[in-house]
C-alpha cells in the first residue's frame, strides 16, 4: 500500500509543476507584449510535423517555424515556434519575415508577436495552471481536535 501513496505524491508534484509552467507561460507572453522589444525575424525553415489532426477541423497539421533575428548589437538569435494550420503552406524562401518580440536582457526568451497579443490565450494558460494546482492540492482536509482543559 505505501507504493500507491508514493505514486500519488509524485503525480501531485508533477501536475503541480505543470500548472506552474502554464502560469509562467501565460505571464511570460503578457510581459513580452508589454515590455518586449519588437524585431522582424527571417523565416529560415517551415516543417510540417506528423500527420493530420483528427479534431474539430479536418486537414490540420502542426508546423515548426524556425526563424532568426539580429539584435541591435549584431548578435543573431535563432528560435522556433509551433503553429497548427491547414494542409496548404508556403515553403521558406529565405526572404519572408515575421514580427517577433523578445526581452532585451535575455533575447533567447522570445515569441512570435501574434502569440503575445493580449487576449484569451494567455488567460487560458493562467487559468489552466491555477486549475491544475488547485485540483492536485485539494486533497483530504485534515481535521484537528481541540483539546479543552477543564
């Protein structure tokens, strides 16, 4: 029986950490929208990954978009983002650009500008994170007995 408790405890920690990750992602995207610098990145590669998604919308694929942008000091930063799109896509031709946002003090923390626009997406990240933390840590409440001295 103790082994079951260990597994439950490990799952509780892992899902709590996942919730914290969701919250940090939502806050990160909001901060990038407010305090991030904008730059235009050169799209270096677009890869379609895996097969079709069997979801609500047919013929949806996951795409990995690789891009590179140059900082004002001349340093190049390479990054990538994932997107879900339809079956028709354009190959990278070495001339296409896309706006990105980054932190000037740590440019490796960057995202596509369309992902940083304040909206429901960031709130969903934060909400799902809070939900995971609350559900995983809403275990049995311990009741303590009050000892009265008469």
